[in-house]
């Protein structure tokens, strides 16, 4: 199991930051995670997308639970950023895949 996590971490660390901003990519990653999971998938998503996330999970037959509401600090990463950091509201989810995924 730890070897699999190491490989996954290695893969994810190579994913470009621009990929994160591709529309819908978070749900694609979630779908793959649910397919690979034996029990549950934990994930962070912007609170502003909660209604959409819950609707998609209902459509997929996935049990979704907001475990915690958090603030996530995103530091400035480019010279053109005017603020040193920005806090965004995020939901920490627990997703349980259906047996048929």
C-alpha cells in the first residue's frame, strides 16, 4: 500500500499547476480516486462549489459528507500577485464510492 501511495504522490507532484485550473479536472481526479478506493476518498474543494459537488455525487451514487469547513491559505506565487497570500474557504469531504463504480 505504501509503495502505491509513493507512486501516486510522485505522479501528482509532476502534475502541472495549470492542470489544477482546467475546468472540471477536480471531478475527474475524484472519479478516478473513487474507482481506485476500497473504502473512502478524502478531498478539499472550494466551499463555493458545494452545491455542484453534492449534485454530481448524487448523480454518481456516491455518498458525500462535508467533514469540516476550513480556510486555506494560498501564498503569492508570481511577481504580479499584489497580496502576499489569500485565504479561501474550502470544504473537507469524505466520499464513499458505490459498489458499482
